[in-house]
């Protein structure tokens, strides 16, 4: 792609041109300004869930600080008049090494949630990793994506039939890969949520994949038909309890008024909390997933090089280096620090993707320079979604791609492969 046609020059020029008419970008370009604008727009409960990390937020801070420690060293007098951001992953050529990370309960950011996101970003052609905790059924999200590639993120339920049903549905919507999230077999100590006593799933937010699933629906109906325990006495209702009951009723199919009198919506939440994840999951279980699907399987949440070696040895198709954006373990290793030894031990046998901490195009450059084949971006586009819906999410991603493109040009590289070959400068002490 020539300089004039590059995404960097195109997006940059458009912003400056519109500025002549007094029009500013639909969402702030500076990462801190973007985050602050989203914080002001969102409710305290939504911000706590979407932005909060574990414990004292130290892992989230470490993720960000790690990008400051390894500098880019630009090279001069290199012909960078044409640049190519594209990469190939699992047989598909992608326009850039960027995927949209799976984010649950998107209805906290926008009422149309995953569908709004899909409609906003589909023309970019970047893979959207649909979350198990989506706020719209994966079939609706896939329809809104059109021809845009999609992957599916799987939380491994304690119910095998439900796992199989999710996998079948992911195949049916044309997923290019399955991303098995390993680091959330139990929820981390998320202090911002805890201080508010708020978990979206207890209000049936982010449960669309489950409520739309025939296996899960049968589990709910069986729970109501054959209760294990006698019903507990109903406490005197509070305003918060009534709001939660209304939220559950709205998320269950059917008229809200009828659902308010039905035991099914509450039973759905109770069933989800019971089957959400499998703390007993071990390496030996992964073979069963391979038997269920021909889709490429990636393991997300790998932070130790030893785990990466084992993943390659058992035949997974890819690794996502991630600490869940600092949301699970307070004081965990920064993802960017975990990346180089994992890349080294994987030795090119499978793609290694990077997640946790990306806020800018130069961050993407650094992760690629340290060996990542592609990156997953999460919180920035959620901030854009909260501010301006699908158009806001798209704008954020365009800003990231534009800065990546310009950083490549100014650093003297023309392709993603050249970024990896060039690497970074000596890490700052």
C-alpha cells in the first residue's frame, strides 16, 4: 500500500481535514482522554466491571508499565513508501495483526451490545472474538458481522453437554477458531465490583449465549421441575432486589410481566453460577475438545513458558499470552514480560498471540517486535463503544491501526515480519 493510501495517512488526514470545519474525532484519540471520557459516560457499576482489575490493580498497572521499559529504535533512510500490515492466521489473510478481544456483558457499555459492535466494525475485516459471556446470542452477532471473520471464546463449563453445544454453535456460525480461556476457572478478587456488591451475571447480564442454548435451557427447566432444596423464604424486597428481578425477567425469553411471575429467570442465573466453569480442568481434558471439533484451538491465559511448551506438545494450534487484562491475579507477571520466553519456547511451531495492556498503535508494534504474531485489543474499543456505539468502536480501531502504520514508517519497517526482525532496543532499567 502506497504512502498516500496507507491507513495511517488516510485516518490522520481525515481528522485534520475535518478539523478545518471545527469537527473533532468522534472519540478522543489520546488513550487517557478516551478512558476518562468513557469513565464519565458509564455508570459506576459498568465502569467497575469493564475497567476493574484484581486486588490492588497491580497487574493492570504492570501490564501498562511494561510497555514503557523497552524502547523502539527507529532506523533512517529506509524506503518505507509502501507498507503492508497484513498477516496470515489459520489460512486467512487479515488486513492487520489485530483481533477484537472477547469482552463479556457488553450491554453495560451499549444497549445493543455485541450486535452494535459487529455492525460498527465489520468493514474493517478484523476478527471479532465472540465471548461466551456475550450479551447477544452468537448467531445474532455473527449475522451482524456479515463476511467479517469471527472466532469464538469458550469458557469450559462443568457441564460437558453444554460445552459440546457451544462448540457446535460456534462451528455453525462460521468461526475460524476456538479460544479456550484458561485463567478464569474461578473469578478473581475484583475489588471494584466487590465494593459495589455487583456482578453482572447475577442480573442475567452477559448470559445470552447460555439463555439461547437448548442444553442450558433444559438444565434450567430441570432445576425448576426437580428442585434439590426446598424454596427459601422470600425476604422483604428492596429497590435493588426488584431491579435485579426485573433485569432477569427482561433477559429471559417471553413477556416481561409473565417472566416476573415465573421461576425460570432466577433459575437461569442460579444454573449459570453453578455450571459457569470447571476448576478441575486439566491438560488431559483438552483431548476431548479436539475430538469434538476440527476448528483450530488456541489456549488463552498462558503466562508461563513451561505451559506454552506443554500446549505445543499436546497439539494445540495457538497460544494467547494473557493475564486477562489484570483481572484475575493481583501481582501476576505483566503479559509483555511473559511474551518473549513463551515465543522462544514455542519456536515458531504455533502462532503466539498477545493480550493484556494494549492501548495504542505503538503498543501493538512493541508486542509484535517481541515476537507476537498478532494482538488482541479489548478495553480501548469498549470505551469507544460506550461513547459512540459501533462508530466509536470502529474509530478507536482505526486510530490504533493508523498509529501502528505510522510507527512502522517512522521506524523504518515495511511489514510485520520486519517488525519482528528488527526487535526493540535494550530494555530500560
